[in-house]
């Protein structure tokens, strides 16, 4: 999870797969408007591989799925 964010940095949300980007991107615009209005700089980016065993690139918020139940 995200535990802290600096208002002096720009963060990019990236996704493990194109399918995840297509699935989750529609949920971000309203939340990002509110976060940006509060002084945080967050944008939606593209697709990049995610290794859950190590940290991703600096200032990236990586979205992946470890378990997705059926139904």
C-alpha cells in the first residue's frame, strides 16, 4: 500500500498489464481530481512489469493483482 506521499513530487500510477490498466483506469479520474486539489501530484501512466518482491521505480504507484476471486 501507499503509506506516505510528498506534495513536492509527482507520482505515476502504473499497471502490471494492459488488461489491469483498462479495468482500473476508469476508477481514478474523480479520486485524482481530489488528490491533486489537496496538493498531491498523481497521474495515470502506462504498463510496466511489477515484481512484488521488491520496490518499484521511485515515485511509481504500481497496481497489480495477487488474488482475484471468481464471481
